C-alpha cells in the first residue's frame, strides 16, 4: 500500500474490479461452453442427429409396442 | 476465409488455437503486469495513480473494438445472412459489455483522486455509458427472441443503429469541452506518452486483446453448440411426435 502512494486504494480497487470482472466473465463463458458440450453429448448418446448431419444417420424412432 | 466460414471447420480451428492463445495471453499478462508495477515510473503529476491507465485504456479500446466487431458482423448477418456472423456478434456482446464496465469503473476510480469526482456527465463519460447500455440492450434482445435467426436480424439492426455512438465516443474529447483528456496514444501526430509508460501500455493492450479473442472464440464455440443442441432437440420432439402418431 505504501509503495503505491497516497491513492493506493484506488489503484488496487481498479485492478481488483478488473480481475473480478474478467474472471467472472471467463468462468461464465467456460461454464456455458461445458454445458453445451454435455447437452450435445447426451443427445448424441440418444442417437439424435441434426438434419444437416444427414438423414441416413438419423436414428429410427422406436416402434410402437403392439397391443 | 471461406473455410473459416464453415461452423464445423471453425470449431476445429478454434479447438486448436485456444490452448496456444491461452498460453500467450497468460505470458503477456505476466509481462504486462510486471512492466506496469515494477518498470513504469510514477507520473510527475499523477504519481502512481497513472498505473490505472494500464487497465483502463485497454478496456476502453476493447469496448469500442467489441462494438465495431458486432457492427461488422451485423452487416454479415443482414447482407449475406451467414450464421457465423450472427454467432460472432452474439458472442462478442457480453465480452464487450464487460470491458465497457471495466472502463467505466476504472475510469471512475481514476477520476476521484485526479478530478475530485467519481463521475461527471461530460461527453466522453456519457457516451461510454450509452455504449454500455447498448450492449445490455443487445444482450436482452438476443435473450428475448427464441428463434436465433429472427433474434440475430433484430439485434443486427439495433447494433448498426447504435454504431453511430462509436465516432461520438472517439471524437467527444475534440468536439466538446470535456473533463476527460484528449487522445494521447492513437492520434495523428503520434503518441504523446513517454516510452517508459507506452511500452507497458502496449503490452497490456496486447494481453487484453488476446484475452478478448480467446474468450470470443470460446463463446462462439458455445453458441454454435447451443444452436446444434437446439436443432437436435427439435428433431427429438419431431421424432417423439411421429412415434405418438
């Protein structure tokens, strides 16, 4: 604090706010990226395919059970 | 460039670039912070308070850069209707908003000891606040409309209308009598800052720019995946409806 002069609190607050805002943003973006990857992996496990990925790859819907 | 415009190709390239960008960003931030705190001298008038410049100025530059990126991408959305343009614009908005927030707060913290006040309604500060509100408006618009194509076109129009604020921010210190100082780095006659302070500023600006690019790539990847998930969920619903029928 002494090394940064009489306005050290303002300097430290500026760097602190910057660090907190950037860290919060990075964590939010990484969490969103991870969430979308997990959702995509889950859908692929269920055999769901995008139309653009090819109709042939689309999993057949399960047959209705016979009465 | 055409290969980059393919979302699948983009995901592949982003996946390869992200680890290198992360390492480079960390190294540049380490060097920049060392230069900012241990090499750059105190200013003869402002003392150590000038060290706030090393986060304030890059954040302000990137706040403007982020919006210009969104405006350029908006043209891509409206003219060529390319899905990656909309993805790029949407992914840049929260990052630009965060850098604008940082510029506003650090500027305020710099203003109190130097100007004697945290805030004045002068042209530069007010136009930066308008930029922050524009970012929030864009984010809200993307959240409010569920269909990505419609949301993208509506946001593109708003972004292009709001782009008028960019030259206002840049030239506000020349057009009006403001408390904020005029440009001292990006100006016609060259920088007026002493090299001992310019060097740390340039390194920090590079570090912040790489951070912006890195976060933007990850956010774009997440947005592409979100759209794939949405498309697959719609397919899932259609398949379930077929089974029911």
